[in-house]
């Protein structure tokens, strides 16, 4: 594997029409989760990605495994359980520019992941272990699972990539801050946004956020700054990499996961940090142009075409 990631994926229901969810009659069914989004993004770019999780032994869980496997992601370390159902969430397009997300995941199968279920060799053969701040928020056993995965990665010389991916609704703030800081102190590469920097350190200046994360021990910090692009920080260098303008944002959900996939793809390919972030910015931009968490993730041809600005309305 180039990348192994661990976390929950849920069934996603989206109303066919815009407006309040209470009036919606018809829904489309898809699947979404930060970690599997990243894995799918990497697979589409030609990399080997594995996803570790637990899903309900139900039709939603089985359908999810078929879908993610079909996208080229290795799922043979995903466990099926009869103890709890697969989680779900609803994405409400209230009006243009306003999206609400409602989660129904408490007590889900993924929240019952246990550290004893991890395969040390599976994690140890990867180049990168991708962790988000969502998984440790699901339950105490999930936190312990994440800590154990990081411990294994450290012992096996696998680089730890951490996206804080703050979800305030999932846990109490003091606990969240402490856990996120703990994981950040173990990470080799950190991919925060401005909001995470403000939450974790109480500062909002990009340079100060990057400095604080480096002080925790990371060798590379990549700060996402929305449409403006991103900034990378190392011990010896700070550089802003401009983003790609998007005339009409259709759905911003999943853009950060696309960014992470694009960045990791660049690192796997041995690109310079600036080139890796150009790819990351481009993938993130493309994701916002399509409804759904993974539907806008590009393949290698699409991303190269987008970056080179040679897009055509019709390809014949």
C-alpha cells in the first residue's frame, strides 16, 4: 500500500430537490466518509490505498464495501459486525450556498472499532498512515484504536499524516483539543485549516499556526486557506501556493479530503512540496464543482488537464 487510512464511512442520503429537508420526498443514496474519500481519491490517481473500518452486517454496509472496493480501494481489513448498524447522514441543500449536514452515527458499527483488531503488518507495509480527527471523536475505543495505529506506524517507520478535520458536534471541546494536540505531536505531516489552528492554539495568523504545529514536532505543515490555496511550512521554508478559482461552487463537502488525496499523491510521486500542493489545490477545486463527496475526484488525466488549463467543454 502507498497509503493506509482508518475511519468511518456512512450512507449518504441527499434530497433530489433543494429546500428544507422536512419537505423532501425523494433522495439519492451515496456513500461518504473523510478517510474513504481520501482512499478513493488516491486510487483514482493510480495509487494503492487501503481502508480500515467496521461496518454493519446489513445491506448498507455490504453495499458500501462493494462500492469502495469497486473504486479500487483495498477493503479486506474492514470488519462486518452484527452488533451495530452502519451509520448514515443526510446532506441538505437548503438553498444555493447553504448546505446542512445531519449525522445519525451514534453507536454505529465504526464507533466500535477496537485496537486489538488492527493488523500490524498491514499498517507496517504502507508508506503513509492517514489519520483524521474524526475517528478519535467517535468513541473511547476509536481513540485507542487511532493511538495504537500511530504507535504501530512509528515502530514500522511509516509516516503519519494527520488532518485534524474538526467536528465540533461530535465531542466536548476540551477533550477534542487535548486529543487533537496529542495526535498532532505524533504526526510527521499535518494538514490543518485555519479553523483547526484557531481551535487548537487560539491564534488565527497563518504564520503563527504553522509555527505552532512545527513546534509540536511535525516536519511538514500544510495550512489550507480555502480558495486562496495553501501554505506549506518546514523548518527552513514557508511558501504560499495559489489555489484555482472556481466560478460556481456546487458542493464544498469533501474538498478537504480531495486536497489530502492530491497532496499525498504528489508526495508518493516524489514531487517538490510546491508541486504537490498545486496538485492538492487542483483536486480540492475540482471536487467542489460536482455534487457528492467523491463524484468530483479526478483521475490522473483530468487533473493534469485541469492544471495545464487545457480543458475543453467537449472531449472527442
